[in-house]
């Protein structure tokens, strides 16, 4: 079962956990995403202790292929954001996976 967590869902969960209004938690979340985005645009890494580090990487030019037609095309070099999970997050994910496999 794959489910996507949205900003609205995060805001609701934070509001429920803190007693703040959904509007306030939405504004706080929005501002946090703005700050993270600004730091990444400046080429800085963003480390969230216990969660992971967001880093900007440059992808080199490469040749892509349309899976339906097999036609090749050039993919221009571009920057992308990667998440390097913390050890604590990796351990939590491994534990969760082990529980579902039992």
C-alpha cells in the first residue's frame, strides 16, 4: 500500500500534536520549506539531525531512451537534490521493513 504524505497532512498532524491551529502550522511548514529551498539554491547542504542531509548534486549530460519507441535523446546536464538518510532513519526503516516481513 503506497500512500503519499502531503503538506496539508503534515500540517494537520503537527496541529494535532501541538495544539496549534492548522493555519499556524501550515505557515510554519511553508516557511521551513522556503528556508530549506533557499539554502539548497545557494549550494548549501541542509542537515536535519535524526533525519538526513539534503544535498545538491550535478547530473552530467547523458543519453536517454524512450522505453516505448527506443528512440534516443539527449538529457541535458542539470542539478538535483538528494537525501542522504541519517543512520537513525536507516535503522528505523530497516526495523519497519523487518516487522512487515514477519
